[in-house]
C-alpha cells in the first residue's frame, strides 16, 4: 500500500524529531525553574533547525507557543527518552538523555519510529499537559465522536466545519491538537482566525488516505478512552459545558464509544492492528514498555516549610510509602494529622499527577505506593499540601539516595 502524500509528512516529522534529539544531546539543556520547560534561547535555535520553522514566533516566546517543539518535548519525557534531573532544590534542572532507550529507538526503521511516537502520544502522554491554550483543557473525551465525524467523509474530501454545529463545539477545545494531528499526517487543517495567539480553530479539515486509515483503527481498535494511561474515570463521559448543552438537544447522541466500567486495556501490542496496512517487515517491532526501576535503599528528603523551617527525614524505599512520608512530616513540623493531604509529584498544586490521603474520596492513594517506586533521583522535587482549608504547602527535595545500608524499619527525622 502506498501513501505518497504522507510519506513526505512522516519523513519530515521523523527528521525534525531526530534534529530535536541531536540538539538536546549536543547541548547542555537547562530547563526553566517553574514549568521545567525548554528555555527561550534553545527553543528559538531548535525552531531554526526544523524543516519548516514555525513563523509566528520570536526569541521572546515560551515553549507553549512552539507547537511542534512542545509536542516533541512531551514525547521524549513521556516516552522516557529523556529524563528531567536537577541539582539540590531545583537550582539547575537539566534534561538528560536516556542513552539506552535512545539506542533502542534508533534501531527501529522509519515506520517503526513513527508508530513508536504515535504510541507515546496516544497512550503515555498526558493530553492536558500537552495542551497549549489558556485553560489547558484536554480534548481527549471528544476524540471518539470527532473521529467518527471526520472518517464519515472520504479521504481527500473537504470537511467544512459549519458555525453553530455540534462538530465545531466538539473541536472548540482541540486547539494545539488540531496541529498535532496534522504533524502526524492524519489531516490537513485550515484555520479560522482567532483573537488569541495561542488559540487555533478549524474551519476546514481534509483527511489524507493514510490519516483516514490510521484514524479508523485508532477509533475502533485503539479507543483512546480505553488506552490512554491518564484517563481517570473510564466509566462515564465527563461533564463539560458544551457537551452537556449539546446533549440536551441531541436525541441521536451516541455514548457507545466511551469506555465501560472496570475496563482493562487488552494485553496486546499497540501496533498490532496497524501491521495489516503495510507489506513485509515495515512494521515489525516498537519501543519496549517502560520499565520502572525500584530503589530498595534509603532515601533522604529535605522538607521545606518556610525559609527558616527545614527538616531532613529518611525513609526506606522498600518498606515505606508516601503515607509514611506524610506521617513523618507531620511529626517533624508538629502538625496533628487531622486533615486531608496530597502529594503532587510534578510540583504543581492541584495537577493530575497526585497521590491522595487514604481518607480522600478518590485515588491514587499515598499508602498504595512505595517511595522506592517513584523514580526518584537526587534533585527531584515535589509538593506536599496539607489541610485543604488552610492550604499548608511544603516543598520536598530528594537530597540523597543511599544503597547498601541495612533496611530502615521506621522513618526517622535526621536533624533532631
């Protein structure tokens, strides 16, 4: 089967991605302190290396303005091709290549690399974090209905998005994902002008032959609401303003695309249904699943409550959970453990990368994860919020990982 138009698009995507990786490996990449994103000077330099540099950007733009670079950044992180590492208290946070995993990626042929990136995008990536609009609203829950709509048209046929239609409301929150799907060669998007620099809206979509075939498979055999790792509740469609209003007046709405309760992702290769599209060995293998290393030694955390209120505590990676960390923090700072709490592993309050108090209404829960399973490294920092009314916020830094010592049975405060 031949996909002449998309062969160029796929090659361009892979060539740009290779240039992106080469730049990261050839330069010391120090990330921004707040978001741990690429800095402006690196973004501007990287953009000039792309086959088709983005034109509506300047040296003063941040990462979220660079559509392709923002996508690549999140793909290398979600796919564990690069890791964020930092010095104590995040003073110098760097992006470091995972050499072994990069080698495995490099051994793949072009089509296998493409589907490895698609797998990371579809399964491993947090779509809310990749989004670039002002409200960071993920379009993930509208994907099945949008794909039903666009694949109801023959490939190459102009798909006008009429004003006031259900489709234009469904696409309202897609924003950067309109471009991401174009970068993957699924469709061409003709934009409607908006008043916001970080906002994109579709006026016309045209699926390619390749895109049409891939989208059909993604929708029917790799439904994102079943396969994406960051979907919290697979039992019902979340209630957003536009869907609720539209559903009140739509007697023909369909809910059969949404994942059923207690759904478990099938234990089969992501690329399996795509293999039939290609002859020979063009699509034989992909990147292996990410293996999480378990640290069995002792971990020293520095907990900062205020400028002059800092405590060091030590836990055992094998024996202690995040709930144990909560308890030793309570003891160190003389709290009385009477309120809910949460750990936010990306350091951002109220993000979706959290572990909740066992007393909270929904997990994941802090007592269910061992600290040795958190992929910690010296310089890693995250946030602990205690008492959601008073909102006490404590910064936690990993200052030491100690292997070879005897097991620590009880967490302890080091500086008492």
